C-alpha cells in the first residue's frame, strides 16, 4: 500500500487505517478485485451525490435512502461492518490514533 491515501493522509503500517486529524478511518479491503472496487466506489460516489441532492431539495425520505446507499457501499468496500482482516485484531475505526496501539507510529510522524 502507498504511504498515503491521496498523498495527504498517512496510512498505518498494516494498511488498515488512514489518519485524518489524528483519527483512524478504516481503509477499503485490499483483497477486493479491482473491477468490483471500481464499481463500489462509483456506487458510493453516486450515493453521496444523492445525499447532497436530497438535502438541497429538503427531501428527508430521499436523504435517508441515499444515506442507506452510502452505508451499503461502505460496508461492501470493507470500510464499515465486519473487519476485512482475520487475525483477531479489534476494529479501531474512528478512534484517536494516540489512544491505540498505533500511538508510537503516529507520534513518529511529526
């Protein structure tokens, strides 16, 4: 895995998380086939656009459906739901890096 998600956010040495403002966010499952990943990312972006469109229209029902589609895509990508690794390590998604086993690595980024 590369050193950063988009050249801006550091990725943990094991590739499970990227860090934004000190908080861990789970990365997509690297085991997904590239064509499947591409389709899921397309679905995720479409769902995010649908959230924005529903908000502009003040359509609560459409916004709820769009949020559900975002969640579905993120689960399929492995960013939410069951973890994609199998070594028994806990899910630290949304935890502050400084409060996790990644603290020494994170401190060394400065």
